[in-house]
C-alpha cells in the first residue's frame, strides 16, 4: 500500500477543448435527431448526453 501525499501538489492542467460542435448534415434525419436530443439535453444541464451526441454526430458522416 502506498503512503498518502503529505504535501501540496501542483494542480493538474487539463487542455481546453475549443472544437466547435458538429453541425447536422443537410437532409439527414439522423443528424437532425441527434442535434435535437443534444439541444434538449443542454437545456436541462445533461452535459454527458450533449457530449455523447457530439461524438455520435462526428462519427455519423462516415455512414453517409
């Protein structure tokens, strides 16, 4: 078992993600549904679902 740290450590700096959210592909019902779910999730503060929708939308164009 390791010993606990007994001194202050420097904070961890995480990178700032400045990527834009993906836009739905024109005339694609799947993209527009993901965008609608993302908007509803954002309205209630469900950031996990917002992030998931962004991932699905980024991967979705591979199927077009």
